[in-house]
C-alpha cells in the first residue's frame, strides 16, 4: 500500500515535504512512521440510477489521516481525476493545517471519481446520498466531519446532513460543515478561504513595508476560493491585474473592474469574453510582474521549470500543493519571494468550519462579524508564529509551518502512547 500511494505524484510530493521536516525535527523512527501514514484508507463503490434508467458504478474514497487530536476534518470533492493517492495527500496536508491552526482535529479528505458538470442535480443527489450511506460506519460528529470542496457545495452538504440525520432518527447538523444557513450552517463560511488568502496577503505586504492600497495582484482560479480572494483584495484597494479560470485568463495592466466582472461572470459563468480585459494564457499569467501572486486552483502549477521566472513579491498559496519541492528549492535560493504556505494561507475554510461545528454542538449561532473577527485573529496569530519560527531557525516559511504542525501531532502521539 505504501508503494501504491507513493506512485501518486501528489502524495509523493506531500511525503517528500514530510520527510524533510521530520529530518529537521529529528523525529524518532517510531513517531515518524506513525505521523506519516494515514490511519484509514476507505474506498467504496457507489452505484446510482442515471436519469436515463441506466445503473452506473462510481468509486468513492475517504482517507482519515489521524484521529489523535480529535475527529478528522476535510472536504469532499467530485472530479474526474480523483484517486486514492491524491485524497491521501490532501488528508495529510489537512492534518498539518488543523495542527498549525491549533484546531482539535485530524486531517481527512474524500472524493468521488466523476464529472459533476455532466450530471443532473437529481443524479448528484443520488450519488451524494449513496456515498453518505456507504460512509455511515466511518463518520460522525466526533469521528469524521466533511465539508464542501471542488465540485461540491452547500447543497451537497445539505443532502449529506439529511441522509445521516434520517439514518440516526434526528437532525445532526454537526455531521458536516459548509451547510446552508437554514440547516444551521455558519455565516461567513462561504467566503472564509478566499477571505483568509487576501487577509494574509495584506499582512505580508505590511510585514514587507509595502502599501496595501495600490498593490497589484494576480489570482489563478475563480472558483469559491479565487473569486472571494479577488473581491476581498479589491476591497482593500489592491489592483487586480489578472485572473484565470478553467477557460483561460484575462489581463488588464490598468486593473480589472471586479464589479463589472462579477456581473459578467454571473451571466455567462466564465471569464471569457469579458470586455474589460484582454485574454491571456494561464501559464503566461503566472509569470507576469505583480506584488501578490495567488494560485487558488490546481496543485503543482509552480514548478522547478517556471519558478525562476516568477516576478511576484508574495506567493499566497490559496490552492493545496500549488508549489512543487523542486520549485521550493528554486524559490529558497532566490530569497526574494515571501511565501505564505498553503497550510496557512488557505486555512480560513477549515477554521470557519471549526466555528460552524462548535456552533452546531452548542446550538448557538454567531454573527458574520463575530466569525470573520475570530477568523482573522487566529490567522494573524498563526502567521506571526510561522514567520517568527522561520526567522529564528533560518528556514523557509513552508518548513516552519509544517514543522510547527508536525511537532504538534508528534507530541500528541507521544503523549497518548501506543495502544498494544
């Protein structure tokens, strides 16, 4: 199984990052092995009736990296490229993310190999409900709490809530996060990840002595994370030069009118054809001069090949794993790019998911202002912790963030001991 996981390039990348940090921390072999490998890898078949009457079989996965510090937390994605190795890597990163933010969770991730764009709402509902039933033995508010991810949304979480609640006989809102507000979701959850990316980017600008208002930014991705990062950055007075989605990028050196772009996107569901900017290739856009570059879509887009050509001052990683280890080595050698690593930069989503879970357990709702204020407080504290640790130890921000997180998990495992 280890070899099978390591054949996946995303998991191999996460494992390489872990090994580097474990060497830095001088973890003993027994603790090292227990921290690295996931506790549970679950694969299920998910048969559903398609609208035309055919029965089609899908494969669903869930990886629970560790339950040492609490229930696992992590998203559920629907995408054609989902496989067990990718899900395991994302669960590992989520584990470090929760530990870095000092949330009482382990890391989890799930996914179904499908193309949600080709499926009707009825098919997606049947897929979600069947997957939830297959996962019933492995999930629960104190075991595994899912959330939306790529290809899923609050409606998906509503179906999961209903399926689980029907099974146990009463409403259990704490079974997932990212739910509709009518099912005791949390105010501020939808924009949390993108807001956090923008908030930390502004903090990095301040730390570098650069003005936030008038700074420039390029954002790759215009999904939930990228779009909210764009709108929040613009609200701070940052000039958005370029944005991309799955159909390509748009570019305006004078700044993109994000209000006009929002109206265009709401009507056409794509950035293509927006009159207020020119078309640009997604790869080319990453290499344009800017103060803040925020990759908020795919993993492994900053590589050893293009890292030397980056012209940003700050790299704000809104996506999971956007920068490869080869690229890290190039960036570290350059020493002119302030990296906000993914497990910190995109931690806003899981942090507000934690807030939602707490509200559900307490049966007490917080206002959006309370949620965003608490989010910014925790993000700022972790940002200062990471940058301070990096400075004191002469290491990169990524190494610092993962070292803090992995040591937190390792210490918890050592404290609990090993059950015979």
